[in-house]
C-alpha cells in the first residue's frame, strides 16, 4: 500500500506542479496582454485627442473665413500699390478736395518678415471742409494706416479785389504692404 500512496503522492505533486506551471504561464500571458492593451488604449486616446484637435482647428479655420478676409484687407497686396493710390485719390474727389501724390517709397521690412511699409507723401488742397473731410476719410480706410506727419497751412490768394482762401494739408501716410 505504501507504493500505491507513494505513486499517488508523486502523481499529485506532478499535477500540482503542472497546475502551478499552467497558472504562472496563464498569468504571464494575461499580464502581457493587459500591458499591451494599456499601451494600445493610450495610443488610441492620443490619436483621438489629436483628431479632436485637428477637427477643432479645421472648424475654427472654416468658421473664420470672414475674419481672415478682414485681416487680409488691412494690408496692401503685393501687386495692389496702384489700386491703393487710386483709392486714396478717390477719397479726395469724394470729399471735394484735390488729393495728389507727391512721392511713394517702399521701406523694406526685416528679411524674415512678410511685409514692407509703403510710405506715401500726399497733398490735399481745397476748402477747410473738403480738406478736413478728406483727412477724416483717410482715418476710415480699411487698411492699417499710420499718419507719420501732417502739416496744414492756409493759402490766401487775391483774385481781383476778392481774397480766395484755400487750405493745404501735406501728409505722409504709411501702410503695410505684403511682399
């Protein structure tokens, strides 16, 4: 009987060792799978966050086309200098004054910059109201316009026995121009 119990003990010990081995093997497999699942879950969350950010940026850009067009209108385009000068001259006509361009100069910006400065020296001649109204229209232009200097003077001329009063404004205006 001893040998039968000894054989049973050996078989039981072997079965226990096989059971422990299967348990350890299964534990290691599950642990590896859980670790891999955690990495995949993290990658998936990062990809989802990136996709959400891209979608949000795309939605913002799509929704702000009007705002981008408004921002673009603050600059004279690279080939829009002539149109800008014509626009300035039309402001004088609109106000009943004579606006003439004396000098145009392009001041280069920094090499890495996207813009230059267009410096325009102009003269506005007319009645007080016409000159002031032209200056007011200059303030309203849809460009980022800087008045670098402004000088107003009264010019009296005598025609026969009558004195004609005219006003003249000499100004230098600067506007940003895209290269």
